[in-house]
């Protein structure tokens, strides 16, 4: 929970985001819990309320996972997922769903930064471009499986930033919108995350 509170405080105190524009979902007994429906509803609300010129910041700190790809769009054969607190009853949130719910419908002219602090988060938004900070790539890599003829990408004027560890929003409008999603216990994994966040 420290990650969520620290990011919220930083964005409010340093970057000027207004507290009334902040939505926090956290399983601490003081906030609405990050259930599957609550997370999806919060993302839909953020999209609905955002308008051209807004700066939005989405932070997810919790468990991430992988499920077998169900539509053939994943090179590795797996969809990356967010794991809500009620995943055993309601399921995980697939990257395909995040693309359709959060990224695709975001209005043109909105600057969105997403900080997904979870396992398997590198492609959890199914974006058409990917930057891998492994020392081998020096520029963006296009996802060859992205269909730019799909209606989802046509006319989209979205500036989107992905970060794996930290992000700073350096452009603000008078009333930026922000959402922070907080999950369960967090950990820093020093080794391969192939055996972290294993959900059976």
C-alpha cells in the first residue's frame, strides 16, 4: 500500500494533481477494494470524464499474471493480466480488455501515463509499440501483430507513456485527472518473475 500512497502524495504535492480528481482503489479497509468490476468501472469513468488537453495518470501496484492467449494476438501465446482481489470468482483482467476499455476509447488529445507496477506488465496494455529496457534495444519496437486497420486505432491521437519503475508527469492542465489502483501485498522481485505471482 505504500506505493499507492507515495505516488498519490507525489502527484498531489509535487505535480499539482487535485485530490478531488483522484480515485484510489485499495484493499486496506478504508477505500473501495480493487475488485474486477471496480477496476473496470474506474477505467471507464476515467475515459468518460477525460477531455482534450487533460493529463491522466494511471498507477496499478499489485499482482500481474499471464493466461493462455484466447484470440491469437500474442507472440508468446499468453495474455498479460491484472489480478484483482476477487480474481478467483471474477477472473483476471486481460491486456485485450485494457486496450478496449482504457486505451482505445480515450479521447484524442489526452496525455495518459500508465505505471503498471506488477509482474508481466511490459505489454499489459497491448500497445502497438514497445520499448524494452534490457540494454539491447535503443528505440521503440513495433508490435507486428497490431492491426492498424482495426477501428480501434483509426483516428486515435493519444499520447501514451509506459514506465516500469517510475514516471514523472511534466505537463499539467488546470485540472488534471488521475486514477490510482492499489492491489494486494507488493514485493520487489530480484530474480526472474517466472515464479512470482503464480496463480493456480
